[in-house]
C-alpha cells in the first residue's frame, strides 16, 4: 500500500499494487473502522484492477463528495509509463460513468508520465499531480478531469499544466 484515505463513516481505504503472477495491478483494500475487511466492498474488501497488459502502480487515493473512490498512478504502455486513473463506486465496482470503463490513461509526453497525488473538488472534478518527461528531464504536471473522466478544457491548456521546476 502506498496511499490511504479515511471515509467519513470511519472506513479506511488503502491503495497500492499487487502481483497478479505476471506483473502488477492496481489494488484497493477497504477496512471497517474496527480493522476488519469490509465485505461490502467487492464481496471481500479487496479489489484488483488491471489497467493494461503491463505493470500498474497505484500511488494515490481520494474520495469524491458523492462517495466514489479515485485512484491514480501509472501503467506501462509497452514502451514507457502513462498516467492511470481509476474510479470506483462505493461498493468497489468500477464506475463506468467515468470514461465508459472506470479507467482512463493519459500520455502527456513521449516518455514516462506518472501521477503521485489526487484530490477531488467539491464539484467532482478530479485534480491529478505528478510529473512527465519533457525529452530532457522531468517537469511538474497537474491536470484536471471532468466528472466523466475527460480532460477539463477550462483548466490550463486542454486540461493540463506543466511546469519546469529548477
């Protein structure tokens, strides 16, 4: 587990990755406030999600005001890493109102991109932060998604802001 979020009802969410036998997938675990696995979350308290055919790493988790769970990180696209975002319903199922599948991936640069932080605004827009490789070095990256999982064109340039820091 690399990230934790506390729900208003006292339940605890962890996000990270798990080995599926070949590579790694997103993993989300939900505990009741007493530390037991929450059986109302994907029947056993644990959900694993393959994003693509390579390895995925979940690095951040956040709750939306409507109770949905957003997990961000990276997925290997066969050449390098892209940013991966998954949104789950409160019961642990993928939210298909988010990019039609519950999963969205984003290649910002021509090489490795990854997300390390996520927050959900009161209007359910999702703000993701991380970095991307600009061809010479890494730049800071922040982008905002609409509730349906598409880049929010009212934010930055086409939903994305990049910044060279140092």
